[in-house]
C-alpha cells in the first residue's frame, strides 16, 4: 500500500500549515501544501487530528455529496477527509490541499490556493487507491 506523508510545519493557534508528499512507485513525486485546524486536543470540529498513521480510502461523503479520501480510525472522530478548501474557517477537522499559500481574505492568515485543482491532481496520483497517511 502506498504511503503519503503530511509534515506539519506551523500551528499558530488558529490554523496548522504543512506539506504533503507522495512518492509513487515510478519515482514521480507529488508535493503540495496542507491546511488544517490548530491542535486543540483532538476536540471534534475545532481541532486537527492527532499525529500518527491512518488508513485512507476513497469513499462517498454524504455531507459533501461526492467521493473524497476518508481518513479512517481517527480516535474519537469520524468523517475526517482530505478535500478542497481555501480557508481554515472552511474546515471541521479535515485536511485541505493547495498548490501554494496566500492570504486570500486579508485576515493575516496564510490560505491554500488552487485547492480544487490540487485535490484532483492528488486523487489522480493516488489512482483512487487506499493508502497509509503518516502525520508528523
């Protein structure tokens, strides 16, 4: 099973920024920026999830009415996904992907840009197959 890594780089109490990396079997590399909520003791809807390893599967989200990668077996949490979003205020514990950082809404916080495109490229790189997500 493929392995995807999210390295958290900063948590300012409002949001967490990081980088996602995936190296395919053919040695191609997919890298992007990540945006999450800050660490607030894994409290649902206001915290990012704990560091660790998780299995991820491409499943249908009734909430979003589309297929996305679901992060499974998160302690005391469910419905955690990797999906498109630009601002931390659009997240409830999930991980958003983007190509770069920019303060889109001029609130002083870095946001991810081109999130929809980045998600599509990530899902294509993963071929909708399950993978192991390592968050550090």
